[in-house]
């Protein structure tokens, strides 16, 4: 199978009539037109075997994950997904891999109305690079996108869904941890097929003051919000512990480490003023996405952990860094 | 040096005031707003060491080339460059490589007013994935982009600049060929720092009937135009031979092979009706880009080569294919 057969067979579908794509796969460029009064939100994520996924992952799950981690960035901005490009380096053109990979990829794309509009294929060590496009409304020339820079002292601090379970699954794969099979299966699904919180992100537009997606661990991605907003945060240990689905299978220290710095979560961390608590709950209900308040924004830079009595707990957790 | 220091030091610059970028590097997404009445043209190219560049290439030249091959796709659509994302897998964070790489990359970006708005960095086998964004005017809801599908029987067939010299340089690197030093130096510059024909592409809007960029060799990329337009082409051997700069250093057979199927040229192949010859020359002059008429579009599918007397010459040249 040649390069162009491969693209035609697995990665070419006609653009949706009336959608934002004027021209899809097959020319030098794709052509996309955002809705009137909207800006385009753009994000790019590259996945490398052994860093972002294990070589043993099922190809359909990998297809899902490659797009999910990109949709998660759109979710963090409150953007509506439109389209994506896929650049793929493959050791060889293997239909046994390409068929399920494209199936998993396109199933998630269809679920979000996000069209594959172009990309590139080349021979090389397995590498998946997706660039995703969404749109956010403009109001008087300013976008309504959720940014990392809007958190204010006194805001509540929230996370969506579950944190730490993906890391638990990784530690089991690494042979560092043993948990009951049902716990592992659930955690493995979190690691291999994360759910991008697209509907929640959109529902939080005009409600949240700042948001980021959690890919490198909670304290790392929260750190981006804190630095860009010029604030700090206090995290309540008990609340944080409540967001790991596998809580009962772990001791508290380990569970807390997975929540704070596990990585690969693809949940949202966001802030909103206390008078928006009802609006946050409404956004959670509307998007059918659990949301947990885990602390608050303070003036002192950095983050700190406190117990139920407000006493400081010492932690050394750090974000994942590819070059440290 | 950590991942975020690396991004801050080498790949972060503030968006140009009044430009299309509402939000640049540093949030979950970048925000881009095309001009009113324009669609966004999008293309993605992935470069892998050993496939698209030699491990010995100077990093500043590689930075130039990684963006140039993407700008070449915008050129083929007649789009005006706006912005790009860069996803980078690196074996290690080496300032000695990153500094010249980013310098070469951003110099070409600045020359085209194309802003770096985001991307990703990860540890892994060296891989560069750029997604580039341009804009093309819309007229009554239809874009004025140059497409591959518009060639018509009777059109002239043109190429820009020089073809085959990049392949010559590669063959010298491979030890398959020996040429005088000055010939090699010029060819090596064509291979390592190609010139994307952005100004020519824009000047050809409304003049050319079809266009494509030549990355996999002339007959391969011309083939895309022919198939999508439902036509064929006749190429005049003498005219084709005139477009390789190193013509005098090669025998005719070899030179013709490099022109027809050399690859890595990043020139444009395009078609225009005979009554547009003056307009094509004006576009060439306006963009200061040489253009050569090398044949014509015919009804019979596929392409054929003819001598000065119109007699058919047998050729087996094929496009480069990553998986064949």
C-alpha cells in the first residue's frame, strides 16, 4: 500500500455539507471558515511512543487518545471543535494497525463534529501530531475564550472528573503497584481513552475566570494559571483525595501524589468566584460532567496543601517535564 | 533546561499588534482571526531525520526548511501566510541546536509575516511537525484559492524556478555523483534552504487554473493536478531540461530524471490558458520569480514526454512515495 492509497483508504472523508470546511483532504491546503463573529482556537499536540503511550496500546484506543488530548485543549478554552489535521510518522504502512487506529480516531471526531481536513504521512519512528481547530465567539472584538490568566484572589478552585487514575494504571503497567483487576481496568480506560471535557468547557464560558487542561499533572497545569494570573492557590487535601476514582485501593500519600502530579488526566482545572457556585453546578449538570471544588485562589504565589483544619501539609510534587 | 524554559527562551514572541493573532504562545490554545471575507488555508508537514533531512544539516538551515516546506503549500493555494504552530520531538534540550534552529525558523517566519502561535515540545526521536495558516479571499462564498482541480484541456503547463538541483545535491551526499564545487554548493542551498514561492502563488490567483507545490517530484505532483482535473499533460523535454540550474554538469538523461522525479524542490507547477500568457509573465515579474512553460494540458490521462519534433520519449519516472 502506497502513501496516497493509505490516505485515501483510511483518512479521507468528504467535508460535511454546510459545515466550516470549504475544502478537505486532497489539495495543498484545506480551507476552513469559522462562523461569523468567531475567532479560531488552535492547538497542537505530538504523541511519541514510549513517552505518551505504551507500544502495547490497542490502535483504536491510540486513535481516540491522539485526538482526545487535542480536544482537551479546545475544552480548556471553551471552544467548539471544528476540524483537525493529522501528521503521522509510521514505521510501515500496516492495514492491521491503520484500520483500527483510524476507526478510533474518527469515532471520537464524529462524536464531536470535528472533521479531519488534512495532514501528512511519512515513514519514520511512530509519531502522531494533531493540530485541532475550534471556534469561540467574539464580543466587541474580544474573544470569550477561557484563558489561563483570569484567576482572581478569592476565586474557588475546581477540577472536573477524576484525577490520578491514569497514573495509577501506568504504575501498574510498570510493575510498581498492584490493585484489584476492576480498579486497574477502570484506571486503564482513563489512561488509554480519556474523555475530553468539551461540553463542560463551553458551558463554563462566562462563568469560569480561568481554565487549563490537566495533562502534566494538577499542580503543574494549575501552576500555569497561577503564574499567568499573578496569584497563588490553597488546595484542600481531603477534597483533592476525593477526585481519584481508585481512592479505596491506595494509601492516602500515594493517592494524593497521583492526584497532584500524576499526569495524563485530560481534565479541566478552573477558577470561578464564590458567587458563581450555582452557575458552576449548572454547567456541570448541563454537560453531565462531575466537578469538585478543591480549594481557593490566594494572593501568595505558588500552591500549598492544607488539612481539614487548615494546617499546611508539606508536599514536593512537581509537574512532568520532558526535559528534566 | 526544562520544557517551559525552552519554549520561553526560543519559541515565544509577543503577537504583532493589529495582526491576526489575538492570543499567541502560552495558553491551551492560540486564537486567530482571519481578515473579514477570507477563509483560512491550513496545511501540515512533518519532517523526520533521515527522510526529509540529513543528520548533518546545520540547525539554522533545518529551521528554515521546516517552515519553507509548509509555506510552499500556502503558496500553491495562493494564500497569504498568517501564522504557524510547531510541534517538536527532540532527543534532548540542547541550546547549541535550539538557538540556531529557532533563529533560522523565525527569520523565514519574519520574512513572510508568519507568526509562531503555539505548538508542543516533547522528548523523542527528532521530528518536526509544522501546521501553517494563511488566508485567501472569498468571493460570493467561494474561495479564490488555487486548487489542483481546475486544469483544462489546452492550458499551458508551467513550473516556477529550478527543479532537480535538490536531488542532485542529495546524490552527491550519497556518493552517487560528483560535480564541481560551485555546482554542488548552489544545489545544496536549494536542498537545504528552499525558497517557498509565496509571492508567485498570490500573484497567480485569478490567473492560474490549477496549481500544486512540487515536493515529491514534478510528475508526482503534476499527477495530482491531472487526476483531480480529469486531464493529462504533455511535457517538452527541452523545456523541462532548461529548469535544472546544474544542467551543464549533467548528462541529459540524468538531468531529465532529476527534473521529472527529483523531489524536495518546493517549486510550483501550475496551469493557465494560452490567452493568460502575458498575465503569467506579469505575475512572474511582480513576484520576481522565474517561470518556465514546459508543456500543455491534453485530454488523454497521464503524462508524456516529447522531443523538439513532438515525438514521444519513453520515461519511467515516478513520484517519491514514503511507503513504496
